[in-house]
């Protein structure tokens, strides 16, 4: 199995960063991502795609979106 077959990373289809407006990346906290920070405790990890944004390191997510995430009304 190739790495790309089990790593789950994508640009979230409706969320963006409230601070800079860039798209949010969501990562399934499984397989190789378990070793990143405290990702093993979470289902998903969201982070801002803008490397210069304060939210680029992101945070773990279960059910609630982080307070620095916003969404586009017309995409829900």
C-alpha cells in the first residue's frame, strides 16, 4: 500500500480561517499523522493553509469546529 492510499488530507469544502481568510485543511488523525503533536487524541486536525497565519499549527477536532474557523453560508 502506498502512503497516499491511507493518509487523509484535504481542503475543507466550506471552512476558512477567520483571521486571514485562507482555506482550512482537515486531516484524519490516523496512521502516520498519529505522531504529530497530540493528534493521537483527536478524530480530525484542522489547520490554516496560510503558513504565516497564527492558526497554521491548527488544533484537534471531535465534533465542534475551532473558534477561528468560519464557513461560507452558500456551501452548507
